């Protein structure tokens, strides 16, 4: 459970927005819009940022672009908690990104497993050790996302990773709530962050002590209310909030989650364009389904 009465007790055990990375019409990163987005997220009460992950299109950006994004968020986020996603196909790139986050005094780094090429578990563990060696003592949060990384970690695998010096927790973007509870039971002192927005209530109920979510960019206040209700022992009310959020997620899934979120933020006046970096889609009024109506409701 997240301790909302003392949110500073652990800067990582909280809700973190998986921050989007706004683009201009030519698909270049818009740092002016990125600053606006950070302010918008903070205005909803979310005081944690997960930068450069899947939602932020990090793997579609160059190393230099990713570092520039880390820099802008470090400046704009103030004293909010910041986790920099440094996962990369090449270990050397991940290490460069980890060093940048250390220089910028991020609270932690995080990384997906290495993707595309087949790797044995020993090679994957070595990849995380190499990131830790570059992180200058900064904590590391494993990013477990089997549906997109293609890497399935067993409970034993995750336990081995959590035992590495410097690994403080896991971003658990997996539907296996049994494994979530097993992790919470076996590693009660570790940071356990729920990764699927549509199952935040389930994740918290099964032992997560925080969350990282894409839709926190637009529904942050609702998720904070869900956390409050769950912590106050009002599960039915918390489920009602989860269901309300999930109705928006249903539409985002139908049109494409990342393009849909960019479109929502554009229609809400937070970012200048709905542009994603190709090959991600770019939604228009003709392809956006009910998002115009949802944007009007969120902006009201």
C-alpha cells in the first residue's frame, strides 16, 4: 500500500507518470511542450516521473535525444521524483544514459531487458550489472514487461535480479497478479511498482507500493483518488474510479494507446501536435474515435 500520509517517506513508492515525449510537426522533440506537459502532470497532483520509457517513445530516439529529454525533465520537474529509463539494445548505450541520469541526480534508473537479439539469462543479468556499474551508486529498478520485451522472468529470475546490489525494485508490467503477490511477500522492503494502468487497484491489492502509468498523463487526479480510497478501506469506491479510468483506456486501446494519448493531450491544449515518431501512428479527427469527446470532458 502507498503511504499517502507521508509521501516523502520513500520517493519511489508513489505514482509516477510514464511521461510522454511531445513532438513538433517534423517529429522532433518539442522541449517547450515537454515542459508544459510536466507542469500539467504536476497540476494533477502526480509528483513522480518515469522518463523515456515505452510511453515516452524512448527506443525511437537517439542517445543524444534521450539525454536532452532527461535534462529538460530534470529542470522542469523540480523536486518531484524522477526515474530515467535507460534500457537499450546495446549495453554501452544504456551505460551512457545511466551516467547522464547520475549526473542529473535522478532518483533512480530503470531498464527493460535487452531486446531483439536472443540472450540467455546470464547475459541479461550481466547487462543489468553493467548498467549498475555505470550508475554511480544510483538505484536501479528492473522493468519487467514480457508482452513487449519478449523476455519472461520467473519468480526465481526476478529474485536473482533483486539480490543484485543497487537493485531496489521492479516495475511490474505484467498481468500475473499471483507473481505480484509473491514478490511483495518475498521482498517486502523492495519498491514494487504496478505497470498496467487498467489493473492499478488489483496491483495495489496484491502488494504493489506504487505505480507507473501512461494514462497518469491525463487521469492523474483520478488515480490518486483511487489510491486514497483503497488505502481508506473503501474497495467499492476505488473500483468505481478504476472502472471510470478503464472506460477511457478502452477507447485508447481501440485507436492505439500512445497515439491516442498524444491526441488527447493535443486536444486538451497541453501539447502542440498529436505527432508520434514513426512508425507509430498519428491520429486525426477521422481516426480518433471518441477521443474528442473524452478530451472535452477531461479539460472541463
